[in-house]
């Protein structure tokens, strides 16, 4: 995942970025989470990619049978561990979302919302392929990004973060067409329906696209048995030979 979210906009600073969100952005965040929860069953084992300080993982854990969150920021995971301390059905692990250390088909649902597919700064094909691989056939993979209609509200939120010193000064000349560019090197793009569908098509997957609240674009994929993206891969391709094969494995790594 992007080094910016690992080292700079992480832990308490990341939480503050959400705390100062304008009312319209808060409505967007609530609507996005509400939709994601509506696609998850009470008996599901759920994986969240890029869980940060636990903002989304906490309600996921309260809603599902078990919730696993991964992130590349040790600071954010420590913050999340405190936040989820009373939820015994949650698990946290330090892991790269494009090289997941889980066996194939172990989750009922894999969630990557709040524009993670852009924010992680990894190959989106690798991210989608890995997400599908670790999700059971017939389960769900959920990605989300921003709607074009939400641009002004999104930009206002990032401007507020820049004013608070959480991100660098916004470069007005380069910030346009869905991309926010800061003078400290931070960039944030978006994925529209066409791009989601294009990536899914390359991987031989079907994608259902839904726009929520005039702010979020959701891409939902239902893995099919035997598809290329769901095939098991060797541990050296999953990023860690010591990573858990299942979220219920007694040898699992990470913090709780």
C-alpha cells in the first residue's frame, strides 16, 4: 500500500482526517459503510483491505461472524488494536493487499472501500485478483471509489486536510479530472465504472456496478469456482511463508 498512508497519514493523523470531514463527506462515508454492511451476512467471515485505524473494521466486526483487517502501517494497526480491543471476533495483520498471505477461498466477503484501489498505489489487477482468490466461490468482493458527482465535496475535504497539515499543500494546476495532487508528492485518483469493468474483464470476471448516494461507485464481484482469479497460488506468491492459511488458523500472525 502507499507509503504515504503507511508513514505519514496514519494512526491518529488518519483518524483526524476523518474527524474533520465536512457534513456532506460524513454522509458519504455513512452511506458507503451502510451499503457495504447490507452486502454482508451475520454469519460471514470478512476481510477488509487497508483497515487503517479500524474505522470500518469495527462495524464490520459488530455485523459479521468474524472480521479480519490488514494494513501496511504498524502505527495504524496499533491504533486499531486499541479501538477493537473488546471485539474478540476481530483480527489484525500487517500485510500487503496485493500479496495476501491467506489461502484461497477462506473469506465470505472481501471489502476494499473508500477508494482503497487507488490509495494503495499497487497494480489494481493484482489487487482485484488477490481479493477474488481469497474469497469463496459465490461470495462477494466489494470495491468502491468516488462518483464524479462528488468531486467538489471530495476536493473541499482534501483542502481541509491540507489546512490542518495532514497532507501537503494542494497543487491547483495539477489537481483536476478526479485527481488530487499535493506539493509533497501525495496523489489521489479515482476509479470509475468503466475502469472497474475493464480490470474485471481482463481477469475474466463479471462486475456489478452501483452508484450510492451520488458519492460512491461500488464494484461488486462474485467469484466463480474454477476461475483463473480464484486458483490457489504458492506461498511465495502470497507474500509470506508464515502467513495464515485461514483467519481461524491457530498459527495466525498479527495483533488482535
